[in-house]
């Protein structure tokens, strides 16, 4: 009898300990807080949009996660970027024509996390960078258009090109490498934002662009 009671207590403790992580993973997705308003601001010409929610777990599981990590150049965060975290992709329409995509990611930083959204044109080029949440002391310089507009026109190919040049120790004068840290004392936040943009582009390529830039990754350019 005591063994059964002890076993029941252990099971209950395991459930209690696991629940917070599961709950956090559920809410760790990054949807737009007001998509009707936000999408219209980012794409004034839009007439409607469609929302698709995807997880790495359901779309490819461990193999897809490994592929994403290889392209990112680092491991995904076990909470913010767990493979069961829902990713909300917004396909923006003008009539029946797709005019862009919007997707956001939660990024762990030195503060309370940063939420970075990218607006892409149908070819995967960045047309806008949008923060839904940023708590860094120097957040104003990161949200200023003089910084965010530097990403305009950049694609995932530009990040892969930058990675290839660094691996070959050739240096690079590509678009990504020209983006400079605008802060005085917060380089870690700059790196977090750059990682967010790259991860966002990788996920968008996998989930809505049909791996358009996969050949660029394999070629290293």
C-alpha cells in the first residue's frame, strides 16, 4: 500500500513539475497582438490576410530542427524556440494576390526577451522590421528607422553569403556585414536582434517560401 501511495506522489510531482514548461511553451509563440491594425500599417495596400500556425515538431520534428540549427549556426533555445512552439505566419493579400508575409519570433536576450517581426515581399526580401516587444536600455536606437531600414532588401541568401565568407576567413562587404550596431553599450542586444532576423528568415523560407533559398545555403552564397 505504501509503495502505491509513494508511486502516486511521485507521478503527481512529475506532472506538476512538467506543467509550467508546457504552459510556457504554449504561450511562447509570437502572434501579432492586433493583426488587423498592424498588418494594415505595414502593408497599407492590403485588403485581407490569412493566418497559418505551424510548429517544427509537426512539420519535420527532430530532423527539421537539426536542419534549422545548422543553417542558424547554433542551437534553438529550449523554451523560446522549442519545436512545439507555434509559429504564426500571416499571408498578406491584395484581392487574391499575395503581396507579402509577416512572421515574428521570440528571442531570448539579457532583459525580458525581444519580439522581432519581419515583413517580407513575396520573394522573401525584407521590407520592414517591426518590434512588438523590446526592453533593452538603448531600445530607441534599435527601433529607430535609421537602424531598421538597413535590413530592407536583405534576403536569407545574404546571411548565407556572410556565413560562407566568415567560414573562409575572407571577410565580406555584403549587405549583412554592413549593418552596424547602433548602441553604445549593448552589443549583446544587437547580436540578439541579428539572430532573430536570421532565424525568422530561415523559418519563413522553410514554412512559406518552399525552401527558395536552400540552394544558396548548399552553395554557401
